[in-house]
C-alpha cells in the first residue's frame, strides 16, 4: 500500500510504501574480522576442528568439518559475538558515572581499577564496532560495485 504525506518545505510530497514482510531466506554466514582477535573464538575453532575426527574421503571430511565449524560459530556468535550500540552506550554511561564521582571525591583504589577496566573494555568494543562497520561497508561496496568503473 502507499500513503502520500504532506509536503512541508519542498515542492515534493513524500510517499510511504508499505509491503508485506518478504522472506529472503537465511542470512549468509560471514566471519567478522574482530572475532579473529578473540581468544574464545580461537579456542572454539581449534576445539571443533581437532575434535571432529571423521572417516572418509578428504574432500567429504573437509566439507563436514566446515559444516560443523559453521554451526558452532553461529551458536557462539549469537551468544558472545554481538557488539551493538547499546553496549557502547552502556559502557560510556558507566564511565560517566565514575567521572561524576571523581569530581565529587577522590576515587578509591578499587574504583580506579574498575574505571580503567571499563575504559579498556570501551576501547575494545569501540574498535570491534568500527571493524564491523568497515567490513559491512566493504561487503556492500563489493556487492553493489562501483558505478563509474570505466572512469577509473
């Protein structure tokens, strides 16, 4: 369905298009770059790959090992690998609370350690989030391509 909105400053009227939910199938599985720096990820890959002993032809064994690794990584990423804006905002809020406390009084030794660990975690989460955005933009560019390739 469609709905025409009122124009405000422009001589154009915005149009809202509503469609039924389209099922595009399962999302393709991609390994995110920031996972490679995670020790849990490395241990999981080693555990799944070495622990999966299968008899058979080399190519069949490889296919089955990759399939098992993919399912394990999907589960792991769902449980541990989610970096979102809420996590960044939550850490910033915690850091802000410590900054406010530091303005009112001198922080104790434990509070300083906690504040430094929050700063470190915020740094790591921000780098991971940046890596996700960079990787997603690269995927989008590869998918859509460069419209002016003849120019370059």
